[in-house]
C-alpha cells in the first residue's frame, strides 16, 4: 500500500447519542425563501388571488400591492401582512398563503457536497434523517469514501464536526447509523483515493 492510499480513520468523533434521534423539533416553522412559489388566496376576490414567485431580494408583488417582504416569514405571518395591505382597498380581507416549490433559507436547508450522485441543498423537513437525505441526493457515487463522511452541525452557536458512516448505512444496511438531521446541517462526502 502506498503512503497516499494509507487507510486513515476519520479524525472526527461520531455523532453523540443525544443528537442521533432528534425527534424533538417542535419549534420548527418553515420560513419563506427567495425562489419559493407562493399561492395567495384572498377570499371572495379571485382577481387579487394567484401564484407569485418570491424574488431574489425576498420580496413579492401581487395585484394592488408592490414589494412586500416575504423572505424570512412564515406563510401565516405573510398572510397577516397582506391582509393589512389589502385592507386599504378591500373591507376585512381574509388571506391564505400556501407555499409551493420550496427552496428554503440557507439556515433551513441541509446541504450535501462531494461524492453524492446529486450534491444539493435540500429544504429541511421535520423529522428528516440521514437516510432521507441520501435518498434525496441519489446515494453515493462509486468513488465515495462513505465511512469517512463528515457532518458539520451548528449547535449552541458553535460549529461541530462529526464522523458519519454512510457506507455502513447505505451499502450494508446498518440502520443504527441513521441519525436525525437539523436545519443547517452540512454533509461532506469525500472521494476514495483508490
């Protein structure tokens, strides 16, 4: 074996037990992001209802209302803001906002880089696991060093790095290697050197 191909263990610790099964994600609410498609329904006013994109600057425009801040708000918060704006033109408007084509703010995405079939930024979903994420990105390439993968997680204002064993999970079916994910997690899958 050459020096460049020497097998090194991952230098990061495994994900701590208290962070493996993250089923407590009760305070999570989706926030609208640039690139999301938003359906706005104004009860009784079809001409004010419709589907609009959230622009790259985080704003959206609807009939009668220009440049409403949408990014960073929940659909309910945006609906209440639109009701206030529409109240200038319509008596007691009732607005519902439904988000389609989710993109998610960077803080609400889980990103995968390296040797995934389709590296991507994936919108976080409540109770999302490592296996869910790997399905979303199409699994590992044939050159992936899956057991040397690294999970970068921000917790308590600090960045921490943990080793994850993707080969064991995906190729060997060891479900105990599946872990819960959090919004903002980054998965780095290195390339095998031989």
